[in-house]
């Protein structure tokens, strides 16, 4: 992760960074995609990795 990890604030337990090249992006109409509200971040993974 050296090199790329300098661009991020790493969380406890971080193991991978994906370096991707995207060739094509397509849109969807969104007519059947439900709405979701963001209620907050989950801390379980960070708590586990810190222990």
C-alpha cells in the first residue's frame, strides 16, 4: 500500500487499495431504485480492528 496510501486517511485494519481504470460507465433510469436515507457510519469494523 505504500505510495497510494499517502493519499488516504487509513482506518484501523486497512489491508487493500484498489487501483482501477474505468473503460465504460452506464446510467440506469432509476425508476425502480428505492430511496435510502444515510443514518450514519458504522463503527464496528474500526472498533474490532483497534482491539
